[in-house]
C-alpha cells in the first residue's frame, strides 16, 4: 500500500482534558468527546458546552479534528437543549457530530455541521448506507456485528456506486452482548437506560443464583457470562486496511489517560508500519503485549470473523495498575526537580510514576534520583516531601501515580 494514497483516520476517545491532550500527543488524527448530560457516556467526566470552543481550537492548532458525540435517543422535552448544544458546536467549529437520532440529524444539518452516523443506528448493509448517504450523512460507523467480509462488500459497493460517504469501524475497546449496544438490562434493574448513556453495567458483575426449591447456590462471575471480552483488532489490522475503511475508532471515553495513550500509540504504530510494509508478526506480538498493560477484560476478534465462540470475560485482565501516590507541591525548572508530597504510600527509587494534569498529556518516567532534605534516598515513606528528578516540566497540584504490575485476577 502507498500511505500517500490511503491512510485511515485514527479516531480516539477523550472523556476528560488529560485524555484529550494524551490522544493528540500519541498519534490520534481526531478526537471524539461528549458534553455533560447528552451522550452515550453519561458517567464519563465529559465537558461543558462552553468548553467546546477551547477543545476545537486546541485540536485544530495541532491539525487534529474534533467530533462531538451526541449519540443518544432524544426525548421531546430535550429538543430545546439539543438545539442549544448544536448551536454551540457550530460556533466552536466542530468537524462533525456523531448521532443516530433523526431530530439531531436535522438540527445538525440546519446548523451546517457534518454528520457521522453512530454505530447505535445498527447499519450493517449497503442499502442502509446508500439511504443515509442520501440524507446527507458523510460517514457511517458500522454496526459492531459486521464481519470483515461484509465490510469489504459494503466498501466495494460505495466505490462502485460512488456513494458520497465513508465508513468507520471500531478496532479496540469494550463490547456489549446486546445488538449494537441496545441493552435494557440497566433500565430494568436500576431505572437507568443504556440508550440514554446511563448504563450501570450490571452485565459486568458477579451474581448469586439460588435454587428455587432446594438449597443449592451458585456464584456466577468467574467467567462473567454476560460480560464480553474487549475488541482488539491488532492481529488483523492489515486485513482491515485492505478493506479500504476510512476511519478506525478506539472505544473508551470512560477509560483512563494511560489507556488512551497506550492504545493510541500502539495503533498509530501498527497502522503506519503496515502501510509502509514493516508490520511483522513479531512486532504485532510486542504491540499486543503493550495493549495488555492497560485496562482490558481479555481480548477478542469481535464479530470480524463470525460470531465469537468465546465471548466471556474473566473480569479485568490488565497487567499494570495506576495507584494514586501524591501531588506536586513545587517544580524547580532550573534543576528539573519536582517536590512531591507522598499522601498514600512509600516511593522507591526505580519505580515508575505517572504525572497527570488538566492541560498536559499524561507523562511517565522511572524514578532515577530522589532526595529528602538534599540527601539522596532509596526510599521515601508515606507523608514525606521528596524531591524527584523529572524528565519533563510539571506543575503545582498535578497528580502523581505509581504505575506497577498488578496481581492477576483469579482464573
């Protein structure tokens, strides 16, 4: 493949400011985000409508695109608020709105904003693609249930018929056992609708099942039979590239900045290496090991090669965990030293720390030097104020975390 002729867009999630900056820093071509109260990740930090202009300005300065996710079912009494959000989005210059409610489609088009059709619309065939394209949709995010052969067929149809829209598919992140995520379990159990972005994820929990007439009792949870593994398309990213899909999306607006950073960097390298002809099986293995370090529930091919035979997750499977350590009190720029108060536990020389701030990407480093009262130490205990030599500038009040191997979950 010639990367100058074809290079799919890498679309990365941002649920907060650190994730937004990290996504840009680690190779995202575009970032999708939501505003508080009206998106499919209601429980993410999200952003206010007033922040959209700042978000888009920052993205555009880095030659990145910004997409507003308004992918919820809209109720009658919310039309006014939706209209105000669309007006703010237009004023901010967002590059597209991700939606599936036709009222929002109408509002976005009236405001002159390009529209990307959410996977919630469950588009899985070429005729549906043609229909929505005729309605002015510029990009369609295909249903999660589409297989690779079906995506290739739809792609050929678009090219042959010169349909004026492109396709986007998910390549990594959480999956739902319900068709395209249209689940009613959260609504039934807690009165909080997944289709309104308020899913409580009851499928991800353990349950006790008791025999109705008897004393037998079972705990369902070891394999989390309602909780599927996460999608990971790294092993067959070259096949997806050959399908000519216009955009690859990573799921995870409720995931951490380190998840955003690692997944963005890994898929950026995989895509670029594949396009240049240097994505080897050994490199794929190495990159997949990196993906395994950040939050996941085990990996699956999803529906790309048919219905998954083994969908059950064993719960969180990530190899590393982030533990809050303390805060930056001062930064001495001339000597590159951060003064950190250890609020939760000791810090040892050689450990890896993450520094997360609101307006900077996530940064990490191994602690090579640290001092207390100008004396070198190998260990600083909880409650201590320790000077740490840092590889990058930090700011007062930034949070510091330990990044360390976690105990594996029970099999």
